[in-house]
C-alpha cells in the first residue's frame, strides 16, 4: 500500500468511530508497524488534519473534517450501489427516489474509470413484493429526526386494535416489510411495531422528552437484556441424566 493510500485509510478508520483508536489497532488493520502509524499520524498533523490524541492512548479525528467524495475505492462504490439497489426494491417511494438521486450523484463525481460499476454493477438484490403499508414511512422517519411523539392505531397478531402514543427510535427495513422500534407509553416499555399493522398514524407536535442519543442508548440496553434473557432460556441444562 502506497503511503498516500495509507494516510487516507487512517482517516477512514478515524472517521468511522468516535472513541479513540490506538496506533496498535490501526497498525493491525492496515498490516503495518506501529512506528509507521506514528509517522503517518505526524504527517497528517503536519498537513493540519485535526487529529487529537497521543501515542499509547489513541487518536480521534475532530468533527467537521471531511474528505473529497471522489476518493472511493471500487469496493466502497460496490457497497454504495448495492445499498442503493436494495433501497430501490424495498424502500418507500421517497427513499427509492433518494436512491436514484444518490446513484446519479455518484456517477457525476467518481472517476471515469469507476463509472462503469454504476452502469453495469457487480452485485444485485432479489426483488420483493411491494409493501402494503397504509401509513407513511417518510413521515415516520421525519418524526424520528425531529424527535416527535407519534400516535398510532395498531392491530396486533390477534387482530385486536389499540390506540397508542409512542416515541419512535428507529425504523428497520427488512425483506418482508418494515418494523419500528419505539417506546410505548401504553406499555411503559420498548416495543416493535410492524408498519403494515399500523391502521392510522399522526405525528404529534409534542416533543419526545429525551435526547435522541439517550433514548437510543436505553433502547440498546433493553435489547441487550432481552437477548441475554433468551440466551439463558435456550442454553442447555448442565445436569445430566
């Protein structure tokens, strides 16, 4: 790997995480020595790249620093196109349009030698039947971004309907539809709601009384506990006959 490529890869490593990254971790990923990493960090600092940290502790790239969008590897472009094609077949119309716009922008900015990967992609996804949702996923995503409570009428697996006010956390896209993770005021706990079972939805003016990161952290902790509980329940007994 040439040094210019290695400097770029170091920046990529620092961009994708928020916690400090040690020189040892960087060296392991790039398959170089720690001494090389120290020299590369020094070179980046000399170029006024805003990196904080020190040897033995870790390095952090300050927010606000970005790289030109032209510096995509063939694998990174494949990943972007695969993701866009997945959204085209599984996302709602607004997301599908966004995916088409993304591919058009990528074609406009990537080097000439990479544009063929967009016209003739190396990957594909299987088409799926369109979703039968009544509610707007675009409105749900907007509520998540704006931290707004949502009122829904929901039909459960037993065909019983109930009205609930929820705090949306994350909208998950699956092959067979979409599922919303949210705090349910009715149950006083986190719940998953299939969007195809939402009979009506209204985004409220009332704001969620927690910061987005705090709510997301609580949801992850609840999911970790739930997975641990299932793991204990499914673990084979240590007793023998």
